[in-house]
């Protein structure tokens, strides 16, 4: 039992339990039960303390920890059933119908448990449950409830399992993960055979589709993006996504271990290492979350994040707190899970997912792709990897072609890009063609956020703009931001694209009219892309970001006057928001000070749109009517001041001062 976090005798002493059982035979039934329950409570307390101490000493050893909690639960369940069978309801001559088997199902069946995970049990009987079996099951459950275990249970025959599994995919998934614990082994083996033959076999396609629909529904509930208070189990990139991959692999390929996915060529060795690292990290996070909360808790809320970071041993570094470093690692692992999911599911598409109806295939207009690309399952793929890699710029052209055709990139192509990021070097960054492609991705195709998000997830964005690497998956430990810094920037770009398309005229009349009137789009998109590039360091992120923007913007092909404006916008990207929300905009001095800082209507227009996108890109509910009214009023007053010249504003200000003196 070397896979446990500590020695198995520290967790549960089987020999000691047998001794207590033996000593109970001479007692009354009531006393027997009381003695056993008291002993099991002590063993449970001792075992949990041993696991917790060992885990706190090795805070990232999540696999041995989850195995240890499952081992302790196994012993408690077996002990409860043995007590019920032999001490509380002895049956020396059981009939053929009184055979009983107990199985762990669901996550517990997989042998993985967090400190306060549910205990899901299946009591299996050959025929309709007998009076004796009913008594044994009831007594077993009462013992487990006395131990404060949260037990989910069902009592079924083999036939029931097949019938219910046919009707309900949740039950079918739980059955997939069953594990024999105690009782009649032959009965459990019969269930195993029947499930494979009469439930799983031939239904692979419908199982995949059910799991994908379930995943989509879960992501819709939790949020499609990597939000800053994630549910470690259910959120996008969480444990449930990894478990779904294994369930599908087990259902179709009968794998018993996730490592088997490599031998089936579903993952490369490197991708599987990413799978293991993400799973270990997520389980460690979940276990610490349970221990700190002292209950079943899977939501990584702000108040829990700092405590979990401390338990995992994170320390503050220059410009970033320990909790921010921890959450940055969390989101990097979650993103990796998203990539692995895409790769895995695409591998299955060719052989298992439903084909489109024939008529649809005949009349569907297939996009025409440029030479070197091919369409695979309605995704853009690469024809010859060697030829593709012979020109480094192709690593950017792929994203341009995907946006041009409106297709998703095939995961095999993503894999190729990810494993050749070293080709994106200084030479490539300085080529005119690479600059053109990158700016076209922002300006030309109408949905730049899609290209940016995929480039970011694959590591291309931070290779092309190395300064971006520091803010990838970086969270901001406050209640204001709903997204990581990189995702916030992409959300801001998405907001700008929506305003440009005329989709937000009612909500944003001023910003929409500014863009309709016309601005330098290149400046605006680059400024939004870089406005938070300086975050996560000791210095003021606006000042540092402006210095960084001055170096980055020329590399993207901007002229000197455009570079100057981008630098100014990054330096003062918070100015309009601060002026509108923290100063009295009815006071002419506020408008005068703001107008002096902005100096030109061109800058005012650009800053106004950037400000709106920045606020709206923070989260779904940050833009409200109050902010809209303040921003619009400040914009209009400042526009008039700049249009009429500062002298009119100064006259108005002098008049206000004179009135104050006369009062």
C-alpha cells in the first residue's frame, strides 16, 4: 500500500477491529453495536488526523492523499457491513437469494476521495431484496451515518442496474466506475459482465454525446471562461472535465488507467504529463479547500484562495502576492485541461460521433482553404507538417486562415504549433509579414478575440509579444475583476469589436458614434491590447505599461506618432474613469483639468472608447447606468471645452470663483 500518504496501519488498524469484533460476541446486540461504533469513531478520527498531518507536510502529494481517504472509507464501510452481517443480523444458513455484495460507485468507486467527499454505495442482490438483506443494509447505513459520513446509496439487482443504466446516463456513469468492496464476489463479477455486454457495448456514440452535452450544460452553469472564483470540481478546466475524458476512454477503450490513453495514441507522453500535473494540482487544491473549510466545499472563493495558497506553501514575490501566484498556476492548469479536452474529443470525432445527415453533407458549402491547408471534420488542418514548419510565419498564418474561413483550428494543427513555439523568435517578430498578419488579426476579420484567445491558450501570443507572458493566467485578488488579466484584455478587445459592428448602439451611443465617425483603429486596438501589460510588478502598472508599450508598438509596425499615442493611452488609461467616478464633474475645474491632460479631441475620442471597453471587460455587471451617465457627461463637456478652446472654460471657471468670493 505504498500509494498511500502514510502507512496503512496509521490510517486504520484492521487487526484491532477484528479483536473488537471477537470481544463483542458475548454482549447483547445493542452493546455490540455501541462498542463497534465507538471503536470505528476512534479509528476514523485517528486515520483522518494521520492523513491530514502527512498531507500538510507534503501539500502537493494529492494522489496518495485521495487514495488514503478512499482506503479509510473502504475500511469503515467493510467494518460496518461485517458488523451488520455477523453481529447484528447473523444468518448461518443464507439462501441463494440472500447473497449480498457492496460496491463503491462514482468518484469513490474510482478510489479517489477528498476529505469530505460523498460516499456512494451500491448494495447488490441477485433477486428482489430479502427481509434479511434489507435489515443488514439498514444497519450498515445507520452505522455509517453515526460516523457522520455523507452516504448516497441504492439497493438493486443486476437486472435493475442494466434497466436504470439504460434510462439514465448519470447512473450509467456511476456504474462505469464501480469497485467491489465486500460480500459476494461472484455477484459483483456477474454485474461487471452484464454491464459490458448488455449496457456499454454498442452504445459508445450515445454515451460520448451525452457526456459532451452534460459538459456543455455544466460550463454554461459555471461560465464558459476561466472565472476568478472557480469551482475546482465543476468549472471549465476543472476535475470533472478530466474525469469525463477518463470515463469516455474507459467506456470506449476499456482503459483501467489514464496512462493507457498514451498507448492508444490519444495523448502524447508530454500531453499525458500535463494531464497528470493538472490532475495532481486540482486534487491538492480541492483537498486543502475541504480541510480549511472543514466541510465539502469546491468553490475557490476569494476568502479561501489565500488560505489554500498558504497551505500549498506559496510565498509573496516582487509585485505579486502568494495568492495571485497560486491562482496563476491554477488557471494555467485549467487552460491545459481545456487543451487536452479539445485534443481528446477531436480524436474521437472521426470514429464515434454522429455523422451529419447525407443531404446536409451534400448541400453544405465547404469553405475553400488556401494551399497547404485542408478541412478535417469542418476544422482547418495542415496538409504537410514539414512544409508548414519550413516557413516560420506559417505559425501566424494558420490563425489568419482560421479567421478568414470562420473555421476552428484542428487540434492536430494546434498540437504542431504548441510543440514548435521555439520558431517564434526575434527574427520572426521583426518580419514585415508577421507584423502585417498580427495587425490584420486585430483589424481585418471582425472577431479578433477568437484569434487572440486561441493564440493565448497555445502560447503563441506570449511568444510573439514576450512581455505578455507575465500576465498570462494572472488573477487580480480583488472583488472587482471577474477574469484573469489576459482574459480581461481579450474581453476588452471583444467589446471593441462589438461596438465597431454596431451591436451596442443602444447601450453605448457615445462610443458607437465615435467609432462611426472614425478613429485610428490600429492605435485603439493596440492600446487596448497593451493597456494592462504592466500588471503584476512592483511599479505602477500604468507607468510601467506605457514604457513597455513604447517598445512593443514599433515592433507591431506602428509609426512614431501612433506609438506616442498608444504610449499616452496606456499611461492614462484609468484617467477618464477616475475623473468621472472620483471627482465632481459638475465642477468646471474637473473638466478643465481633464481637458488639459487630454489636450486633443482625437485623444479624447480614443480614451473614451478605451475606458468604456476597459470597464465592460472587467465582468458582466461592472458597466451600469450610473457609470454610463458619468462617462458620457465628462466626454461631452470635455469635447465642448476642447472644441471651443480652453479660454471659454477658463472664463467659466473664473466666473464661478468670483461668485464664491461674493457669497
